[in-house]
C-alpha cells in the first residue's frame, strides 16, 4: 500500500516510495493532542466525530476539509492506497495518534467504513457516557452495559476473535486460546451474554467498526470488513453525476440536464451551472508551440481564463478575446496526482468512435471511455496516440514525477505512470 500525509493538495514522496508528508510543517505536535486525549461522539451507523456516513457517505474531499479545519487535533495524517491499481483497494485516511482510520470506496471516493483499531488511544462518547481511551477500558461487560442487549455474535475460530453486533456498529474481542471453548457451540456463537471467562475476567475490545446499516450487513474484522457498503446516493444527488461527452460538441449533465456546448458564453455557463468555485487567468499555453496554425506570441498571460467547478471535477476555459468556451478539462482525482483532493472526481462518459481496424471485423463502432478506463483500453478504442508530450509541474509541486499527454482529434488525455487517466481535455480541432 502506498501511504502519505495529506495537507490540502501538497504531497511529498519519500526515498522508499511511500508518502510521508507535505507542506512546511509535516508533523505538527501540540500539547493538547497527546495520544488518547481527544473525545469523539460515536453515532452507530452514522459516523464518528465530524466524519459521517449519513447522507450517502462523506466524500473524501469533505473529510480532508474537516482535517484542515482542526489541525491542532489531526496533526498527523496518513493516506494509504494502492499506487499501481488505485481502484482495487480502499483509499484509507489514517490518524495514527488517535488509533482510527477512514475507509473510502476507491471508485466513488465516499466513506464506507470507520475503524477504531486502537481503542486505548481514542475516547468515544455515546449519549452521555464515555468508553475507550487510556482511562476507560472498553470491556465486553462495559460495552454490553452501555449499548444494551443484542443478539449473540460470531466467533472466528481461525482468528480467535469474537464480534458483537449492533445496528451499524460492531465490537471485536480477542479470545485467549484457553477460553475459546466458551465461545463455541454448534453455530459458532456465544450462547450467553455478556461474555465472562471462568476466572471472572472479560475480554477488552480490540476493534470497533462503524458502518451504514441500511443493507443489514454484519461488518467485522477480516473478510467481514468487505461487507461494509457505501450508503446509496439519493436519486437526485449531484455528487459524481454522469457527465456525457460528445467529442467536438460539448458536455451534458445527466441529473441536472444542463447542456453546455463549445462556444457558449460565461453568461450561459452561469445560467446552467451557477457561480463557479473559482476564476483564474490561464498562464501562457505551453502546448501552443506545437500548433503550426497558432501564431500568437508567447506572453506571460495568454488572456484566456478558467471557470473552476471543483465540486464537479470540471474546468472550463474561455477565449480571452471572444469570451467563448474553447476547452473543457475533466479531472479524475486519483491519488498520486498533483491535483489530488483539489477536485471532486468527474464521472465522465466519453462516446468515442473506434479507430479504423480496431473494431471486430474492422468495422467502426462507438465505445465509452470513463475515469476507470486505463490507457491501454483507450488506445484500443482510439488507436495509437503517437509520442507523448511530457508534462511536469516542477519537483516541488508534483513529487510523483511526470505525466504523459496524448492527443487525438478533439481530445487529449493526461496519463499517470500507472496507466490511469488523470485529466481529459476537450477541444475543437
């Protein structure tokens, strides 16, 4: 797993390939954030402290925003992901000083599971009572007394762990081998609760899981962790709504129904999408030198300007003279790219004509390119993109190294070293 500390969008690669930090103050230690000193509200099925599963699962960008708002509490943050295949495993935000982490579905980038893996480091408040932390042991008897009666749990004999379930909440307890027989019957469940051993002791929680309970799944350690599902989105949710792209023509938003063609004005965009999140002037176009038809002088500012819609994963570039749309830039928000956590993932669907000879039998047909499409698949659809332009943003801003830009008629793809698309730029040839 690749891991890094995330401060806004700054990322820094270590010499061994792991990400260890970003920003001028990598590890901000404060007297008030000693291990186990913080107390977070525990809400079964809904969340922990400011991190919430309610309302369709917190997007990863919102979680980072909470971290940035309370740097005195969350002063050490690590993000873990699989660099080679970022869609294969969860994106994990970990808080090692407080013993818990957040698991985000890698495709939707929404929170699906909260795990407290070191209960002695984090004190939890449920209703008006406290449990966990360095001073309040989360024993089986204490958990049962606080959360009330429930059905017998499940004992995993191979792991020596017994899991007790409540709606949207589970507690895992390690069982000493000499007492494993007390956890077994024909159905591998504990027949009597609360669980106490013959010597009068009771096990102490080793892991707490908080998850959405709408699917009625039982989530615990090991393979049971995978049963935590991302809460369903409302039908009218605009989060990662499908953006349908017709090359050379424009874009269409599937939920809101807005259609924005090339050549539209800023007023048109305001009418369709509302106020942009940001507006900034484009610096000199470094790629224009490759265009023999463009004789504009290479000045510090080219006059063009962007409307940034960070929550939609979209930038719109206007011509500085005609004030008409000339480009769209779509962002995939993959970890390991310099723009990670600047944009919400753009859920685009690009309808593309297959290159001649790539379709079965040599016939032309349409294919769909999405944020999950790898570069090799794009080449199968559009054909060989030729030599790549190498794109860098300087070693300080982009510690992951260069990306590669491949151009086709009406579209260009910025591709990361792992073969995934970082951005798509749409234009009219």
